[in-house]
């Protein structure tokens, strides 16, 4: 599930959530952030992300979690 809301011409809010499995028992991630159109071809975004893997308990590492902020810049031509 993902989406974007544009409360004004220059500001936008984004979110993303996904879940799944495969070689892991269960994995999921969620992101949410705010972006600003700094110029005609430039966007700047601040996003927070959490990613979690639940692996088999027979492995050396059974669970992995990552969380933190991201600062991104996009240039379009």
C-alpha cells in the first residue's frame, strides 16, 4: 500500500507499507515522509523508514530490524 497527499503546490506527504515472506518467515517495512518542491526540477524529502525481517530460528541471526531517517534530493530533467 502506498500513497501521496499534496496539501499544496510545493509540499507533499508520502507513505508506504508492504509485507511478505519468502526465504524469511515474515518481513515488513513502513515509510512516511514529507517532501518539498524546492525548484522546477528539484525536490527535497525527509523520510523515516522501519524494516524488519523475521528469519528461521535455526539461523545464527533470527531477527533483523533497521530504522532511521533519510534525507533525499531528486533532480528531474
